[in-house]
C-alpha cells in the first residue's frame, strides 16, 4: 500500500522544526554567554556601593599598622511608637526618662564622630589602619572595615547602626564582602599577634605624651588603642599590655589630657573626634605620613 504524501510532508516539517529549535537554542546559549561576559566586564568597572556606606579608595600594605577598639559605645535599639529606633539623648529624652534611664548615657554621636575621624584620616588612606572594633554597652562586638565611608550625617549613621544591630551585617551591593559585621567575643582573637595593646587608666603611674609614647615603640610592632566611646565612666578590661594615665576615663577626657601634654592648653573635656585625631596625628608623624 502506498504511503500518503501528506505523511511524508509531516515528517519533513517535523525535522525542520527540530532543526529550527536546535538552532534557536544554540543562538540563545551564545547570546547568554556574550551577555554574561559583558556584565562581568561592566562589574569590574563599576564601584559597587551600598546606599550610605560606599567604598573608598584603599591602599593596603604589609607594614605595621594600628587597630582601634572603641569600648562601651552606647548603641541600644528600642521600639518607640510603631518603629524600632536607635536611642539617643537628643531624640528620645522623654522616652528614656519614662523607662527610668538616664538620657545623658545615650550618646551614639560620640561613636559617630570617632569613626569619622579615624576612617577619614590620612593614616587610613595610607593603608596603616588594620581595623576598627566597637563593643557596645550590652557587649555586642562588631567590626568596621577600613575602606568603609561612614555617612556624614548622624541621621543616616543611626539608620546604618540600626540595620547592623538588627541584621548583624551590612554587605556592599554586588560583593560578598561584609563592610560591617557583628562578630563573636572576645576581641583579642582578631588582633595581630605581634601587637602592643594600649589602654588608659586614671590609676596608672605612667604619664607620657602620646607623641613620645608611640615614637618609642618598635617599628615592627602593631599598635592597638583601646579607648572609651561613652560620655562618662571607665573601661575595665584584662587584655591590655600597657596603661597610660589620663585625667579621666572617657574618650573626651583623654583628649583633654593629650592636648595639655602636646603643648595645647585646655581645662575642658573635648570631643572624641579630637582624641582620635591626635592619636592618628602622632602615628602619622611616627610613620612619616603626610
């Protein structure tokens, strides 16, 4: 029996359809590969940024450096009204009083100013800043990468800190690196092995200007400065190798001490940014960074 021509025609069409599908599939694969290559090339050219936490040019080297540990930073989150907010004496004084808390203790702006001074310093841009670690009053420890650009305004800074404490990390868009991240205690496990950890104590008999102190340290030793990021009070830790006396225990009081001994006269407690500025200045002079 003769096979109908229509069947042969159908087979021919099916073969053509199969051929067309394979060709289209191959073209799509080639197109996808080309697009992926273009995206990769673009990704290398674009600086990925997280809104409020962009990356800044950073020069890394193998020389000795400095690490800052900011202790007792007052970063506390609470539900105010219908939203969670970072508590501060300026914005939540009434809320704090209603909850039997002293508004003067809630000063996250001290940490903000200290971070701005450290991260904006030529010391950091020269690649000598190893890291900044912050421990809150509640004992939460987090790391701040040296190439992070902290927001200029306190409002944006408080939003970043709120996000960090809730999500435990902040990652740059398009990259897996965590710019800020909550880490496990103790902080000593993250410090360089060959480092000198310097704290400040009112009871210490050593009263040395910071400029002379860092100049006397060997060039092959990393320095770790432990300072308080609170309005008042003292730091108690057992991991420091050396103590330098100061007229108070907070960052602000320590800056007043440094100013008097560096040739500046001031009987008033100064801001935390002045303290970190003078420490960075002494290290810049030691390492010839201009």
